[in-house]
């Protein structure tokens, strides 16, 4: 008996169709997904007038647990109840000048976010730079971003704007360089917005006074309430109370180790004729200076600076008739002047609806000196910073920016700037001629236990790379065991992700600037790249990859033939412990910084224990010890780093991956997002789906065969 040719052809065709569908790529973009946050959806439903009075939320829904290293999270989760960071902490308890940090007054402006940002910078710089206290200008942040974004000076702003302003190295600058009083005048500026001078009349070209290298997303938590419990959501994922307590440990960890955090909440505080601060919704107790709002319909409209916490702050301290279910509060610096609260400070309940919705903190900040010079040129297409992601089911993906050099002089690339929304391993490559097929070995690597958490990161290259061609490219490989997210700056309205005007309406792009790739070989221009979802096809308009390059020029004396000799070399680390399989960057600093020949060579005392590439990337091979040595070409100066390699302890490469549990509270809920075909039909695109598809086809084939055999003699 023979099976009909039509049946065979049909079966083969179906297998091919299903197999091809499971391995979609950037050509049809079905492996991508876009997750819109609930808060952004709520914001879109507001009227134009209502949106003026709230903070524009982040478009993408991000799970806080995916923004931090799994090992960090698990250590805190497993040690809950041990008060790792203490039950109470208050920056005001420390000696001057940090306990006398200036309480600022935004007056009748909407610039609370800029005031909160400057206070955060001040506390972090004090903590990181040997008790250095400087006052920074909120107005420079406000005016500079008014020129960058689709906003008016004095309007509300977001923490993403603060981060982009810092990443672009536009600031911060000292208060004395752009004082609040120089632009705020209620008499002279009576006709102007918020009594502020017109934006075109204020110079914002001042040089940044400090370099902010790393800024982190600390928490992104939404809440819902009923009479017996608070429900917590990280992104669009419901989490347990124990998980929420772990995230609060992360918040405490950051404040204690780094400095204050900037955050946001819903405020309806008003001032009476007797100069008393009251809340129309009974959210604020002006006797105890305690605030708590449990109205899930409210949106954040005011920014604050968290300087401490008190786990035992009694719920009875909050307004009668509107008290939280649990004790505990953040200690918060406001920007209403010393007349408000406890000389400018007050308490906000842990369970306030918006207080943990978006928290940002600085992890690395430094002043400029001979070994930390300002960049001569900044190459970027993402001036407005990260506001969207392309999520892939792959474990790796790439993006790249191709830049045209701004100078014909000898130029070195020293640093690269990248954004991340989730924890990912990172490898950085440089193409010296701008060709994406010609990028060689990585020049920086942060993988395994050294993976980077979400936020903005400045990556210093192991040694400066000389640029000589007209173009060059910076390529970033993203590595995540579950799925990767390619960060982009996107004009949300032009790309039709939102029909409303957003802060990012000024984002622009050109072809042949930014690219993406699934394998690092086949590249797609982001310009007009199509993303197909279950609802519609999006075309990325005015969108670029979030990658920056920072370069320095050879000094004038050298360009005229003067040779400046090397006098020494330093390393950023002189001892380090890493696990088998992990990679680590060593950064060599040539002395003096303007030396003519910056070339170095790297070597390992034992390649069986740890190897090092010519670009300065250490790879841990086996348990043991090895000495890594850097040697300058000029003068043969050396510096050593002792490496101890230990056995691998985290098989998941330290990238957070949701464990498979029966607890429904831990199951991801992405129904609010705009998932693509791949996410809904092919949640684990690839082998698993192919196997299921083949089983289905074989089943159908069996049915066809039975039918064929039964009726083959019927005429």
C-alpha cells in the first residue's frame, strides 16, 4: 500500500513551516517582544491636562529581580531577619557636613526631580570622595534637559532624564555656577512659566564638575491594596511579601554603601494660610510628619531623596483613619525648605503606593584629576538615554554604533558607556575601521559573577585604543541565560508605541548609525527596523542603540613632534578573586596621562590557571593562583595583579533566572504587555517547540494514514 503523494507533501510542508517559524530572526523580528508597563498605560489614559501634573513613567515593564545579580538577591533573601543593614539608619546622624546637607526649596517650580537629583549627588560624592561636600545646581539639570527633551523648563522630569544628563557628561555643575536665585524671580519673571527665566536666555554650556560613572535602577515596584494585605508587583510580575522585603534590603544596602536614593511618590500636600502643611486626602499627618497613600489610582507627581529608614516606625504615627497595615518608613529629604516637616525631612511608609515605584542611585562618582581626565570627544546617538528594549529569547545578542571621527588628530578611545535594563554579561569590541565584520577580540568583558546590573555603566578599557581611520564602531555583546534585552533610545510616538506626546519626541536617527544582530555576523540597521507583534507591525523610527564612546586627543606638543616618555604604569586592581570560567577586566593607566606611546603588553605567570588576552581580559581556567603582569612598550615599566581562581559556585552565571515553582505568585504575567508572536506562541522558541510540532504532525499523519487505508478501495 502506498500513501498518497499529496498527503506526504502536506506533512512535509507543515513540518517545514513550523520549524522555520520556531527559528525566526531579525528579518521578520518574530523573536522580539515589547512589554508595556501598567503605569505607562495608566499615564496614557490621562487627559493632556492631567499628564502635566504627573511624572511620565517608564514605558517598559521591568522585573526588579531581573535587574540585579542572582547571587546578591539570593544572599539577601536567605538572610532575611538578620538585620544585615540595621533596623534604622539616618544620614543625619553622621558628623558634619553630611548631617547638615542643605535643605533646598524649589519654591513654585515643578523642579522637585532636579532638586532630588542634586541632593543625591551631594551625599554620594561625600561618601565616595573622602568626605568631600559640594553643593550642586538643580537648575542646570532643569535647563539643560529642557533643551534636550520635549518639555518646558520648570516642568516635572524623570529619573531617566537625570541619568541621561549624567551619562552625557553635561553635568552636574556646582550651584555657584548656575544659582537658583539667578533664574528664579517671582516679580521679574511673573509672565514666565514657574517664574523662571526663559530657557534661551540661560547658558548651559558649563563643564561637568564630576564624572558619574555608574547609576543603578534600585527598585521598580507597583502596589495594590485591600483591607487585609498589600499586593506587590515588580514590573508586571506579582511577588511575595518576603521577596519585597529582600528588595528593601537592596535599597538599604545601596543607601549605606553609596548614598541617598532619588525616588517619587504621589503628593497632595498643600500649605494653609497659617503655613501648615495638610493633605486633602488625609495622607499626611502634620503632627508626626508622616505620609502614607494607599490609593492605587494615583500616579507619582513629586520627587524625593531617601536618606535612611526605620523598620520600627509605628503605623500609628500616620494619619488617623488612613494608617498602613505594617510598621516601617523611609526617612526622606524634601525640597520644600526647612519650614516643612522636621526641618525639611519627613517619613513615608514602606507601603506607600508610589514610593518604591522607581528608585535610582549612584554607585560610582569621581572628581576629575590627572588620572581621570575629561574626554575630549563624546560619541553618541542616544543623548536622551534608554527608554525602550528589544527583548529576545536568545541567550546572546549584539548591538553596535558606527561613529565618524570628529578630528584628524591622533585620538584614543578610553571608555565606553552602555545602558542595561536587566542584569547581563557584557563583552565590548572595537572595530577600528567601522566595519562590523572586523572587530577581533573583546576589549572589555564582564561575565559570570562579574556581570553588570541594570542602569548606566561607564566601562574603562584595559588600555587606550588608538583610532586612525575616519570611522570606528563600538560593538556590545549582551549575555543572559534566560533572554537578552537590547537597550535603545526610541521616539515612542514616531515608532507608534504610543499615540501620545512623550518626553522622547525629540529623539532622531539616521541610517547606518545603529545596528543589531543575533549572532554578531548578520547585522540589521535599526533605522526603519520592523518588529512584528500579535497586534501590529512596529517600525522603529528615530531610534538608536544605547552605546557611547569617550575619547582623548594627543596633546598639542606631541602633534608637533615632541615625545613625552612613559614614567610608570598603574593597575585598577592589584589582587582579585574570580571563579573558574569567569572573565575580568584589568585597566592599565599610563603615567603621565599625556605620554606619547600608550601601548602595553599583558602576560600571565601560569596560563593553566588564568590567561590574559592582548586586550587585558583575564579568563579563569582552573583553581589556583597566577600573577598577571602589564608591561609598557616605552620604558618597560611593569605592574602586577595577583589572581586567585576558585571553583565555580553559580552554574547560572549569576544572571537572575526565575525558578520553576508552583506558587502562582511567582508566575510571570505579561498580559499587559504587547508580546510578539514568538513570546505567545513560541515562549521557548526552538527545540522544545519543534519537538511538539513534529509530534503533532506525526499524529496528523497517522490519522491521514488510517483514513486513507479505510477508504482506499472506495470509488
